C-alpha cells in the first residue's frame, strides 16, 4: 500500500521524479509533509496565475462570448435540450438492450415483442432528434457566426486609424473570418456538448451504481490518469494553438499580398522566389501540425492504454459475475456498455479542453483588435452644421505650431503652420518621405499631433478640432488606386448612395472623365474589375476625382492624384473642380511645377518644418 501511494504522488507532482534515498517505503509523516508541500505548490501556482491576470482575462473572454450567446439563448437552449434528449435516449438504448438480451435468453416471446418495439422506437427517436438537431445547429451557427463577423468587422472599421495601422490587413482578415468562426463554433457546441456529456456520464454512473457499485469504481479507475495527462498537456496545447493561428494569419497575409502584387511579381520575374516562399510557409505549417500531432498521439496512447486496461477489467469483472450467476447476460451487456459510456464521457469532458484553449486564443486575438480606441464622433452634429454653411461660405483649415512624430523623439516636424482658405488651391511640396502625406492624414484626423492645433470651420462661424467627426468636410483622393470591384456607377455611389444619373454624370464631367465613360459600351454600368485594371492610370485617377466631387465636401485633398495626367488635362481638371464649387478649398500634394502656377499658396515640407514659400523660393526648389 505505501508503494501505491508513492506512485500516486509521483503522478500528482507532474512527472518530476523524487529521490527517496535507499528506502523504497515512506513513513506516514513523510507522506503527509510531501502532500502538504504539493498542495502549497498548487496554491502558489494558482495565486501566481491570478496575479498575472490570467483569471481576469479568462472572465473577460467568457463574458465576451456570453454577449453573443445571450442574443440566441432560445435557439441554443433548444439545441441543448435536443442534445440532452439524444444522450438520454442513448442511455435508454443500453437499458432496453439488456431487456432484449434477457428476453431472448429467457425465451419469452411476449417480452421480446414489447422490448423489440421499445428498441425500435428509441432508435427512431434518435434519428428524428439528430435530424432536427443538425438543422437547428446549422441555423444557430450561421446566425452566431454572421453576428460575430459583422460586429468585429464594424468595430475594426471604426477603430482609430493610428492604433490600427500597425496591423497587417491579411491578419485582420483572418481575425474577422478564421478566429470568428472558431468562436462561433464553440458558442454553439461547447455548452450543448458539455451538457450531453455530463448527462451521459451521470446517467451511466447512476445506472451502474444502482446495479453494482464495484463496477462503477472499476470503470472510473482511468479517470485520475486521464485528468493528470490532460492537465500536463494544457499548456503545450495552448502554445501549439497559438502557433497554428499565428501561422494561419501569416499565410493569409502572404496570399493576399501575392495576388495584390501579381503584376509586379510577373514583371520582375520573381515567380520562383514567391513560390519558394509559399512552400516555406506551407512547410512551417506542416511542421507545427506534425509536432502537435506527435504530442497529442503520445497523450492519446497513454489514455488509450489505460482505457483499454480498464475496459478489460470491466469486461472481466462482468464475466466473473455472470459466471457466478449473480447477473444475467443482458445485465452483463449493459454493464460493458455503461462502463464504456463512463470512460468515453470522461474523455469527452477532457477533450473539450483543446476546444476551449483554441477558442480562448481566438477570443484574445479578436479582443486585442476590438478593444483598440474607437474614432470619436462627439462633434458630429457641429461638423454637419459647418458643412451646411459651406455652400455659402466654404470651409477653411489651418495648422498652428503643430508637432508630430510617429515615434517618441523622431519628429516629422515641429512648430508647423499651414492654412487653406475657401476658394483657394494650396500646394504642399517637398522631397519624398518628408511628411506631405502625413500632413494630409493629420488634416483628416487620422493622426493627432503631440502639440499644436489643427482646426476646420466656416470663416464667420464655429470651428472644430480636426477629428473623425470632421472627415465629413473632406473628400480625399489618395496616392494609388482606390477603385473597387463593381461598376463605375457603384463606385461613384459609394460616397452618395442616392445620387441620380444626372449627378453622377455631372461629377464625371467635372473630372473630365465623362469623355471616355460615355464611349464605353455600357457607360456608367461598365465593370471596373478588381483594382480598376481595365482602365489606364490617368482614367482611374479621373474616376477617383469624379467620385470625390460627387461627395460634395467643402475641402478636397489630392495626394499626387493627378500625377498620371498630362499637364493640359491636369489644369482642366483643377479648373473644373473650382468652377463647379467656387467656395471649395483644394489642397494638393504634388511634385510637378504645372500645378503650382494655379495655386494661391505653396508650402514646403522639409527639414522637420512646414514653411510658406514665395515664387523665388519655389523656383529655387524646382531647380534643385
């Protein structure tokens, strides 16, 4: 007996071998002291986990999932009841099987008929319940998945740009899709599965206990080993799941960037390098999966061997009781079935742990993004009032003594000043990478200065600090292509969903785009294709400018948005923009001197500052 206690202590201590010297047996005091020490170590471990915030994090994750479960509690409740009914019927099948075997061996024809009818009814009920359960499962899964995806998608879109900029778009896509699917599946399956397994476990245990308590004890002999192995594997499984999901996210990022830049890849003839990189990512994914599988198989072998030994013990004990004449053949069949149900139910409870681990990591990844600061819309009504007055007065924008840096101490500029008045075209010039696009992002409220003011307002009215709320005062044409898959009309309508055909045509005419759009076979209904690939760069720029004009915002920002146009077309477009709305404020970031001749003022972004330059300084800059 002391030797057995020693082995149990060895297992409980997590597999660490304890050196007891030359003695094999422990004294009672030594065993007590060791038990107390193990208990204290376990308490210290739990306290440490609580202090490092793991308990708080777990509670937050569970509450986060509960929000979505609460919305569909009725459907999930029905699904749980169906699962419970299925477990109860499964237990009933084992009991009816005993009666059927006893009826057959007892040659009781009337008993056989009634038992056979009951057996058939139980089986038919299971088929019906499983069919309804499957249909309801799909319905709940789709609803919950769509709800989570939509909520995450909206929160990501409304997240502060400055906070979101550090995440790769492919990683965000995986969080919205892959992680959301994992969470939705768990919300649907964990609680129902847990209830079904507990019913099977408790029901089987009660049935066996009522017939033979010793059989119940034998059937649960493998439980301690299964518990200890699952506890040991929990941390390893969490690490594996984290690596898997991180790898899946990286794979999504790589695939997205590959197809987005396929033209570049083909043009430079680097298909082999990209393919090799893809193989490398795939091989890393396989390595992680194989390591995880190898670890899981080791744990499975241990639990399976223990389960097999326990199963043989149950079968042998039942056969022994049958040989002694203490039970019938039917009872022996039921005992073996119930013992198997007890073991599988206990393993089922432990097998839910990997699901929880995987879900916890997914929830953690989703919450990491959804808990980022949101865009502030507290000044939205005041911004709309400024926009309403813009038709008569226009809107100005200015920066006053602004300091900005992406990283502490690494200034883009300090004490920067800038202003643009209604009806003006104001240019930003300067070498690449000096802060022109950064300035435009500050004006749009995408970034916020460390010091100074950036304000927009009506000349004879109120003004507001540049923020998410004031973006309704701007229309923005960034560098590069911003066309979406769909028709020209659909692209235009994105900024004004209820725009009429006349308004769309007028905007296209103002951007000098109607002259090629009207020649297309389907006109404004012509498909743009992904990234606008059916049009030239100049045509794509004019379509983007037309969309910005249709937005009818009092301030228009063009970030190298006319770089693909020839000089004559560029001047036509700018003149048309001002002509359409004489009060519109136009801010242009450009390199070409053709733009500057039309500008009221020119600012140079260089050497950590923004300064207004005169014509002489402008000419010197252009001659550099």
